C-alpha cells in the first residue's frame, strides 16, 4: 500500500504538472503515454513489440494523435482515411507474411490503435480548447472522484456484486457511490465556473465520467482476464501500467466530445 500511495502521488504530481504547462510539452507527454500504452497492448496480445506490424501500429498512433503531421508531409487525410490506410496495411501484412500474421492478430492491432490512439488524442485535444485547463481538470476530477467513491462506498456498504465474472471486487453499491461523487464534483466545478458550466450540463458530464469510466475499467478487466494477466504493465509500481491507470480516461474523453457535452 505504501508503494502504491507514493507512486500515485509522484505520478499524479508529474501528470498534473504537464497539464498545467499545456501546449507542446503536454502534447508530447500524452504522446509518450500513448506509445507506452500501445506497447503494453501489443505485448499483451503476444505481438513482438518492434515487429513490422507493431511499427505500423505505432505509426498509426502518431498520426491519430498528431494528424497535422500528415499536412506537413503534404498529405491531407481525414480520420476515416487514416483508419482505412491503417487497416489496408495490416491486411497486406497478413498476405506478405503468408498468414504468419493472422487476420485475427491484424484486427487486434487495429483495435488497439483505435482504442489507444483516439483515446489519447481526445485527452490532448481537451487541453487545447478554450478554457481547456478547466475542462481537463473537470473530467479528471470526475473520473478520479468516481474511482474513489466506488472504492470507499463499495468497501463500506457493498453487498451486491456488479460483475463478478469480470471484476469480482466491484459492487453495485460502489458503482452508485462513484456516480454520486462524480456528479457532486462536477456540480462543484459548475458552481465555481463563473457561468462557464451550467448545472444541468455538469450533471450530464459527471454522470458520463462515472458510468463510461466504470465501463472502461470493466472493459480492460475483461480483456486482461482473457489473457490471464493482472496488470497491463509494470511502469507504475503498485498501479500497473499506463493502460491500467488510463482505462477510464480513454473511454470518457472521446465520449464527452462525441456527445458534445463540453460547451465550446
């Protein structure tokens, strides 16, 4: 527990420092987190970390997070076009390797690029919005509040298992507690926003951060269970890897943008 607390404080302070900096430093830090997260995903599904197909995946991550790089190279591609090119390259890899890279592996790599790349793209984009620091802190605080609420309420009052086949320690009471805490945090942000965030929208954001964040956590628990691993990585002692810490983030940040819950 001591190691977990120390790692959490140090890693949290480092990340929040980059959030405060914003700009190029923040984007580069998010980019590194995405590459490490994809590395963890690749290792988990049994693909050599620096094989040809893995490099295709890393390249996809780069262009999903920094699509403007393509313009610098004289290419203007939409998100759909980037994803199509990535899919075609991975399918070609199944042909050139004579099915040593199976279509199932190609599909998993493709999913990993979308899962990690688009998730971290929206984490980076949120900070670039007008009042981006506010929106980033709002989402992070709501997610972290939901996690803490679910943990402490679940430990104190949890009796009914939420999804024992996937995550045996989670309870329905804990999940509800997480939702309540996330909404309260979002409402507090609204109260101190000077009119930037209305209370109705704050409720929707807090609800989304908790429900979608918990689903992101369950999704990662599900695929880790398939591969028989406890943690996605070992970068953060006591916490696991980047994907272990960011599983909720990479669900929540795209979700609130897609549903246009951030008023910009």
